[in-house]
């Protein structure tokens, strides 16, 4: 993969991960989802690693790529692993906030469940 293809891959997988975190663990309108949130996040992270790992490493985290670059002393193309997750995570946050939380109408709470 060249750097632009790696950047697009990092944007896509970071978007998927951050969107899943927002949808399962960080949405104030849904409340606590209990044990399903870490399971869903783990499955998405595993799928991202399986899909992107052989192509560009599937970092999804700038710190995970920065450490090996420091040890190797080679920062060639390391900007991909910084810019991609920042763009992907930012897009996921904006889209989830503006589309899903922004158009959510809260359900009236009542004591009866009938």
C-alpha cells in the first residue's frame, strides 16, 4: 500500500472503532448497556485488525505506531498513523453527535410498564 491508501484505511478502521464506542458505551441517551459494550468494541477491534493488519498494520492508535518508530529510528510514513485515526475518530464523533444524538427525542419516563 502507498501512504494515501494506508491513510484511507486508517480513517475507515478508526471511524468504525470510535463509532462503535460511541454507539455502545458513550451514548447518554441509551444509558448503560452493561456487558455488551466491551464485547462489541472488542469484536470491531478484532475485525479491524484482521482486515487492515496485513495491509498497513491496522494501528487505530497513534501511540501504538509511535513506539516502534522510536525504537527503529524510522519515522518514514508515520504521519499516516497520526492523521488517519484523528480524522476517522473526529468524523465518527461528529456524525454520531449530529445525526444520531441530535435527532433523538427522549422517551418520556413513567412508572408503569404496561
